[in-house]
């Protein structure tokens, strides 16, 4: 390894916080993330949306900063600060010049460790989140994913609940609920500090020990039950210019031995302009503008989702062609040429992504949460290179079974016409 190669380090602090860094000596920037292992799947029904709501609220006020100061301190030095909530974790992150490492960690630690949840802030932010919920329902291309998760995992499983919560759960949420959730879930053993850029690990550890709440307590052990996939066919008629189609199958989890087979199958089906679905449905027939597949991966489960938007008169044909392509690869498998093409494509995407320190910061955080260790890019490429036609056939046979499929149509799809069609598939 030469002096310019990225260097990884990890330290476990006495309060349970894990600090992981990757040094990129030539970078002018530093990307900092504070990850909290809590998300939608950790919520109770009465708390639906609370993980995302807390993520909003911490930006309103901390013990040392107002909402304006939180935004200003990074922006005035040309940096960025943001956050997002997923079904399994919450991430607060900054991207700034390397000279502003301490400032980045200081502001982020304020958000994750020292927020002040005032009653007035909670009431005001309820209005913001309720607007966000209504906006998401107006954007059918996004909203279909929320509906799909509800159907595929079931209304009683938190994995199927919308990340934003519901209008009822947000409107009725109390300050005591928020305080209790924050106290239980934002504990030392659930927090990871992930930093990439031109940094020294010892400096990051020193700052983390000083800034990220040294006396933070450990929380109760997380209990997550693996969700059950429920095959379905469902039509939701709603005013729209087109039919939004979302089809999905169970897929490999992060820890599944066939995880990389899943990546390659997704790329093969709808990962780009050379994919089977893009070529068959868009290029050859002009039936859609958008069609793609994506792999949604969790710690213990996963989904391979195929999205398309089509005019009402074309929607059935799009679905039929998609199922035909899946049937072909189930029957005939993948050729050597296709295997080489899509292995090279996935490898190239991973290598290009590894040049971006923000992507590297995300990778460090996710790998620490899922595997508890560093996974170098070279190890990932080695795993991809091990994928064979036989292992792809095994993956396709196990996971791409139409009997386990979920299919949701949303938009300009009259129920009397489309319900008999989808139930026949």
C-alpha cells in the first residue's frame, strides 16, 4: 500500500460509540456522518413516523444552537448539512472542507446528542411533516413505493409502514413519546461516527470523545423480527396521466451469500440502457419513458423492485413484456457474454463510487452497522468476480418466482378493467 492509498481505522469508545475513518490524503474535503441504528422498523404503531419526526425536530433547536445557527454555521463556510431516515437507520451528515472537521462534528453531535424538544417546535414541525406526507401522496412515482411496502410486508409489520408516518400518528404524537423514543434509541451502542477525507484517525477520535456526549448511556438491546413477504396483486385507481407499475420479488439481504448475484440480476433486468427491460420495453417498442429495477437491501431481507410508468393503453403490455423477460432468464439462464457485461458494469459502478468521499463515508457507516467491520472495495470486487452462471441460475430460481411476486398498479387504471388482468397473472 502506498502513502496515497485510503487507510481505514476503527475505535470503540467507552460509551459504546464506534468511530470509523478512512483517510484520503489528497482530498480537500471531509465527509462526516453520525449514524443512529434506529428507523421505521423499530417503531410501534402508536409511534409510526417518529424516527423521521425526530430527525426533523433535532434541526429546530439544541442546547447551544438555534435552527438558524445550525444551518448557518456549515453554510457560511461553504459546507452542507442534511439528514435522512430509512427503515433501519437515521443518518446526519455534513460535507465540508477538511479545515472544518471539528465544526462538522460539533454541529452533528449537537443534533444527535443535545436536541431540545420544545412543545412549540413540535407543533410547528407537525405542520411541516403533514405537508410532506401530502406532497408524497401527490407524487405518484414516489407514493407507489410506500403503498407497495404496506402490501408486501403487511399493515401490521413496521417494515411496511411509511417512513413519514401517517397524518393521524403525527397529529396525535406527544412530546413525552418523542422524549422516550429519543432516550431509548439514541444510545451510545447504536451510534456510529463515520468520517472520510484528509483526516487523521486520532484527531477524529479525540474530537468524538470530547463532542459526542462522552457520558451517553447504552440502550436496551434491539429486537427486530424478520418480516414475512406477502405476495399480492393490487390496483389503486387515482387521477393521473399514466399508470405507475411496481413489481417486486423477495431478494437477498445484506448478509445473504448471494447478495452479489442479486446486484447482477438487477443490472441485467433494469440497471441501465443496456438492460433487458430497457431494450425490450422502451427501445424496441417505445411503450415507456421510464423503466428500471432497483435492489432494496436490509439486514435480514431484501426486495428487487421493477418500476415503469406507462399510458393506460400500454400498461398491460408493459407488464406482460416484463414477465416475459423474467420467464426467459428463469428458463434459459444468462449467457457468458451477459455475465461478463453486467459483472463489468457493476464493478465499474462500485469503483467509480469509491472515488467519492461522501459515498465512502456512507459505505463505512453501513458496513459497520451490518457487518461490524470494514469491507474494502477490493473485497467487494473479488466477491463479484466469484459470481458464475450457475450461481446466477441458483439465485434466479430461488428468488425470481412469479408465485412470490407483488404487483401494484397506481393511477389511470380503471379497476373493472385492470383487476381481472392482474389477478390472472
